[in-house]
């Protein structure tokens, strides 16, 4: 483990990780990403000079997590516009790069709509409009993140009076997925700052280890007490009374309140219900898709089987590892089931925390109402 990781003991409070930035000329215009496939060992920047490079970065999870995908999609449209590429083609390619996180298409549509609306002013005005909209998407996410943290902290106080929270989280939902401090992790961080977080339990999150590699990297930088566990160990933690609440993010929330999030979230919701532990989802209203009626309508991304049948750590083997380049952990030719997400029904969700307020109990009407009060409705 390199020096970068030693920062874990430093007790740094602010979680400011530049996961994505727009670089102006003369070096730019480019979209610069912190390559998340290389964390936690190396902090390597990935410079996207065109849309195909950004699409590839999205597919390989160099940039990932619902809110950040929205920001990336919007800047991708701006990149195409500023550099004079075909914006409609770019928007299509970006929106289709991954299917489940609704924020990606949402960010793309916002920047593309601003581009089209400026048509009368000519190409320069259109490019400026697309870039301004991408910046607005980015800034709004920073604000949304802070609001979710405040609402979530208040909710934790109501659900778990007395502090000393032991919170279990899955996948990654901090500054690496956001312009701000994230979604679920931003709430845990607020609890930490308030002196109310006893421990953050971090599911490693098989098979791509977003928990072990990324959430632990974030938690370490904030000085939180955290422990990484194999996903399958969560059950015994619940059984031992070691979990006070589950906090996760979301990639898409259907109109009925069903929540798509990283595969392994649904089993946690079932465990939480069995053990009478609150299961709280933290997501901006841009992750709520009122046009998707039910959870079963959400398209769940299926990823290549070799991510399961081989151990392949990108930071050891190069980014975007291909089949056959990892260490085999299953017999050659083994079939694999590798959905990237699962869907948790609303009845198992205690509350959905958004920037516009908290929905609890989670109902179709409650969700529609909170979305109608959001600035993006
Ligand atoms: O496949 P990923 O790494 O993009 O999945 C990300 C998640 O599932 C996160 O939990 C989700 O985007 C919520 S983060 C706000």
C-alpha cells in the first residue's frame, strides 16, 4: 500500500476530493477525472479530450456513482459543443453509456436542452449555454449534498436518539460520487462531525470493491472510525446487535419508491427489517425517476462475468481490465451472474432523504410531493 493511503490516520475533517473538473484553455477544454479504478493506491488523473474517452471512462467505472454520472454527462455534452463535435450524437452516446443511474441521462438532457435553446445565437452561444448548464448541474449537486447531510443528520437524531451510531453502508456514496460530500456518506460524515458516529461499517461491495477501495479511502481521510467487512459478514453483525442503521445511496428510485442501488443493497434491507434496524436511502431528487412506475421497470445493468470469475484489481493490472487478465478464481468457462444493481421495494425502506426533504413512510404520493418542491421539478 502506497504513501497516499497512509493519510488514513491523519484525521482530516473536510472530504474534498476533486472527482471531476472542467479544465479551461490553454490546457483545455477537457474533462479531468480522478481515475477511480486506480484508488486507493494511486491518485491518477484521466484527461478526456473527447466524448468517446469520457464514455469509455464511464463504462470502465473510472467515473461512477449516480450524481457524478449526471455531472459527467452534462460536461460531456459541453465538451462536444465547445470542441465542435456532433452534440446530438455525443448526447446519445453519453446517455447510453450505462443504463441504471438515471442521473446520467438527466445531466445529458439538461446540457443538451440548453445547447438547443441557444440555437439562435450560433455555435459559440450554444457551447457557452451547454457549459453554463453543466456548471449549474455541478453547483446544484454541491448544494444538494449539503442539504441531504443536514436532513439526514436530523433524521438520524429522531430514529436513534442518544448518538453513538454504528452505521452500515454499501458501495460508495461520498465525495467520489458528487460535487460535494456525497449522499449517504455525507450523512455519516455529518454524524461524525457532530460526535455521534461510533463506527462506520463498510461493506467491501463485491465484485468491484467500491466499498473497500473507495468508501474506506474516503472514510480514512475524514478520521472516522471505520471497519471494512466482506458483504456476507453483514448478517452476523446484525445478529450481534452491532448495526444501528443502514445508510445507502441510490442509482434510480422509481415512482413507487423502489430503490435501485449497488447489488447487495436488497439483502441488507431484508436483514435490516428482520432485525428492526432503520434502512435509510439518501439520494437527490435527480435520482428519482417518476416516469419509471415500478421497481421491476428499472433496467439493471448486467456486467461481464469475468468481474466475478477473476480477481482483477485495475490498479495492479491497468485500467479497464479485460477478461483473461485477472487471477482466475473459478474454473475456466464457469458461468457468472453479475448484475451491477438490485432493487429494494419501498416497503423495506424506512426513509428516503433528499435535498428537498425526507420521505417517510415511503409512498408514491410522498415521493411525488418532495420532487414537486425540488428546484429541478
Ligand atoms: O456501479 P457504480 O459504482 O457506479 O454504483 C454506484 C452505486 O451503486 C452507488 O451506491 C450509487 O450511485 C449511489 S451514490 C450516490
